[in-house]
C-alpha cells in the first residue's frame, strides 16, 4: 500500500491556530515570525474557504489570541488540556470533510506536539508550518519538529502550503493568493531573522 505523501486540497483541509496568546508574547522565540506567518496563512484560508480552528489555553490567565490575528469570524475554543484535540474540536472536525490539518502556534514541544500526535493517532494527516511554530527555547522547537516527523507528520512552510493549495497559476484564486504570498515574503524579509 502506498504511504500517504500528504497532498493538500482546500476541500479537505483545516487550519489550526494553537494558543497564539498575548501573555506569551515576551517569552516565545521569534514570536513576531509566528504571528506574521499565521496571519498570512489565515488570509489564504479565508480566500479559499478553508475552515480555521483556534484554541486559547486558559485565556483567563494567559489572555486571548493576539490582536494582530483576527479570529472573530472563526471557531475559537478555550481549553486547559495542552492538545487542541479537545471534544469540541473533535466534534467540529467531524462536521467538516477534513483529512488534513495544517498547524501553526505555540509552544512547539507542548501544545503543538500533543495536538499533532492526537491527530495522527486519529488518522488525520498533520502538516506543521515550520516557520509558524515556536517555543521559548529554540531547541525545544527543533526537537518537537523531529518528534512529529518521526510520528508521521509532514514538515512544511507557509509559502509551500499556500501554493500547494492553489496548485496552478490558472486557479481562480491564484492572483489573490499570490498577492498575499508576496506581502508575506516582503514583511518576513524585514524581520531580524527567521525561525
């Protein structure tokens, strides 16, 4: 049997935004990179009508999703469990025709990793946006990426996913996606360093 190679299509993909909350801002390595990549990925998902699922870890203590990300029109779930795969999120995924989950957020070695493992265990394909996840310490991020890869997840980048979702310059949404991609690349080039 051919192992899945992780192809993405808008019709069967959902985007998970994991705990990108205000209280984490001073502590996460290159947090601005995570926000930037997530924001542009959200724009592409909105353009392609891909569902976006957002979680907030104990927002009473850790604050809500950062104001730079407009989550007002998306499903936002509060949680205390580290994994995003709480019963409410599982129910939401069952309502959608979801096969693949693209993930951004923090922290890589805790909430992102545990979410990835739960999803893989349930048979979903996991695509980690390598340039849109982080932790307080770079080594935790590095090891989490390898752990998810060892477990069968796909490691990719925001730019790669954006273009894979449209696949062809003749796609009706290509022009808008291409504009978002260029803006993302221009803004990323102005940040001190990438992840």
